[in-house]
């Protein structure tokens, strides 16, 4: 039986790197591996993944269908992120 860990999106307050990390629900990720700073990572909202079939191996679902689901989910996430970015104002540095 394959156990799937939840995925979480984290953003570093220091270098602003966004990463996806798989870990248990009670765990947290605080240190950035990109800039190697401690206690700079914060969890950001993401769209949850809900498996629709009850099979252990997923053999009943076609790979193409699952791929299409992932593509559609990620298109929606990207659309939401683009809308959030458009709302922000940036100061020239």
C-alpha cells in the first residue's frame, strides 16, 4: 500500500523562493534550503489534491486522465497567482 504525504507550498521571507514540500500534517518546514536561512519559511495557501478513486494502485484510472486533472488544477492555481500579482504594486529598486 502506497501512503501519500500531503503537499504544502512554502515561501521564504528572505529570498522569496516558493517550494512544494511533501510532509505529514503535524510537521512544519522552517529553514530555506535555497538561501540557507533559518526560520524564514512560511506556509502559503494552495489548492488541495483530492484523490477521486479508492484504488490502492490507481490502476483503474488512466494515466492521461490523471495528467489532465493535474494540468487543470495547476492552470487554476496559476490563474489565481497571476490575479494576486496584478493586484500588488511594486516599487522600483
